[in-house]
């Protein structure tokens, strides 16, 4: 049987910042990692990938039985070229039916087809672990200097960091002994002399940004023929973070001015009204706007950015940085949006070009918008809280009821009710909101694991992170006759934290000789 099963080895190469042109999916009741939606004339199509193909190996590593997210991670970290061993849909189903060992099958590709063998990702206890990454470290000079020395090593490119003081600035920034220095302030220094590197550190005065690698990371990137750069760096050691702020529109708008500084092109927050929705949400004067509802604004003109904010009728989600954070990211020559994107890891921002790889399963971290119409037995779920613990969660989701049909699952955490964030509202107030919503209800929910992840990362959960939902105007047919009323497990109420007003107001503009300035 295996003689008729012929896996194909497809080397897919793309341009930097472009996509491979296919989706990698797992589907219910269908085995394997599926290739879907291969774009016409894309790198994927040119390499020979076809809809329905199953991925057996990535860069020589057998992945058929691995978790979907691990396979995605290998592909995304493969840089601009990846080698996929695939089997067509019919052959894969035949192999499954006949009990063929697909791992053995994958090894029978002729040596003429095989590309140069690449080292597999690191393993631990037989499972694929996180791919090594270079690190960005932001050092703030102290009275005794930065607290490290530099040395060259014969036979190795670049300079290495040694003698890291345990209490010094370098150690506090995450620098480790024997790290290899790749970039200083966004500029590659691998070919620089010792004297040139020392001079660049001195010129940086009291702050310097290092891109660093270690022996494990160097080995992995060499084996994969990938270039070490800040674009694939780990940013978690950076001390300053962008802020994600969700603002509910009030009767007089959001309560701030947006100004475009002509000399820098930055979109800057000005004149935040005291007590306004913007002020209550944490927006501050002189914050610099990075993204609106998940879309970057760098390079856009003032009117385009204002238009994006006004597109959201009742609320908007802004990614902002203060001036100090902005200066840190500019020193590294990367956008603050990079941290936000890598930290939350849900759907990438909407752009004209797709990111490197599409996947329809992202570790279950996306919140979900669930729209439902009340059935004869209500909405079909119970609402609960645990005493002395934050958050409200859903259980007793009625099978085939409105909530179940809309995608609500048991143990989901409730984030929004009809567009209003309720994470900090009392149980009674949330129940009242649901009852007052009439026959139609829209919930923003997320899984327990996703809720914990976002809370740990201090990332607000917003509807802009969720996939768009098709809303039908016709009530569906529901089964069952059980009325699931919200149920209280604890008498402890909590006060809400955000404004809930969703009134609309017109934007006003004031003239400025050097800057565009719009009231929102």
C-alpha cells in the first residue's frame, strides 16, 4: 500500500514581510494539519502546495501528531523559507485507513528530492519546545556604568559580553554572560571592531538597546539558514510597555483632542478632559497613538486616523505609548505594535498584506463575540461568580439553546454585555444588563485559559481582538424547555470601573498653524 503513497517535498520561499499564501488548519472530525485556501500565484502555489494537503514534516521534523500551535510556531520561525513534506488528501485518508506509519513514510522520500537537512527545533521529553529567539535588552546606565565587559572569541563572529555584574545595569536588563552582541540601537555591529563597539556604547550616553543571542540561538538560526534580527526577537525583557485603552463614547464624545505633529508625523493625544471617558480609561496628555482598533496608524495622515476612530460608533480601542516608552522603541528601531502583537498573539492587525502564516487556532486566546436571540426558554445559560475572586463566568449552557448556538461555552469568562465592559461590575448589575437587553443579546466572552493569560500580561480584553461575527436578523429555532436564569454563587458584589455611555457626538476641529487638531 505504501508504494502508491507518494509524499511531496515543497520548498516555499517568500519575500520579507509577505505571506506564504496559504492557511494551515485543523478541522473537526478531520485528521492532520491541512493546507487550505492556497492563493493563486502565491509562493505556496508555485511550490506545489494544494488544497487539502496534509503536512507531515516541517524542515525535516515529523509534525503529524504534534499540537497545531507547535507546528505553526515552527513554520513562523523558519524565516522566509520553509520545507514542507505533504501528502494529498486522498492518500492521507488511505494511509489512515490502512494504518500506515506516516513517520516511516515521510522518510522514504528520495534523496534527490530532499533539501539540505536542517536541524529540528529543540526537544524536551520528546515534545517540541519553544524556538530559541534573540533578545532585546534595554540598559539604563548607573553610577558604576553598565556593569559588563566585552571580548572577542577566535573563530566566532562578533563580540561577546562577559563579566556581567550581578547587581549591575546589564544584569537587570536581562543580559547574560557569553551573550553575543548583534545590534546596538538597531544597527548591526557583528562586523565592527572592539573599539568601534565601545565607541557606539559611549555615544549612546545613558541608555542603550542591545540585540543579543546565545550559543543555542546561534546554532538554531545557523541550522535553519535564518538571519538573526530584531524582527524575530523576544521583547519581554523590555521594561516599558505600550498601553491598550478601551474607551466608551460619552454624550460629548470621548473627551480628547488628536493632534498630528508635522515635524515627527506622530499622532499625539492632547487636552484630555477631566472626568471624560478618555480620562477614566487612562488616556493621558501627550500619549502617542500607535494603533486604532488593532490597526497601526504609522504613516497615515491626520484625517485617516480620525476616520478610523469615528468608525467605531460606541467605543474605540487605542494602543498608546508615553514619550519615554516611545523613545525606547525608537532606540531599538521597532514599532511598539510589535510588543502588543507578540504579547497577545491573537489575530494580527488588519493590513493589506497577510502575515507570514495564517492559522485558525491560536492557543484559544481569542475572545469571541456571541450574538443571540432569546428563545422560548430564555438565553440558555447561567451566570456565576466565585466569592472573593474577580470575574463572572458562564455555566449550564443549554444544549442547542441560544447561547450554545451563538458559541458560548461552559466556563467562559464574561467580558462585555452589549458592548459594555463588565469585568469590574457587580453580579447584580451584570444580571440587570442582561435582563434589560430585551430579546437580543451580544456577549464578549473568552476561555478560562485566555482570561488568565490576558490578566497575567496586563492586556485588556477587547472586541477588536475577536473574529468578526455574522449577525442574522431572523431568530433561529431552539430546542428545549429549560429556563436558565443567571445564578449567584457569591453575595460579594464589586464596583464597576469603566464608563458605559455609548452616546454619539460630532467631532469638532480647531485650526493650528503647524498641526492638525481634532476633538473626539
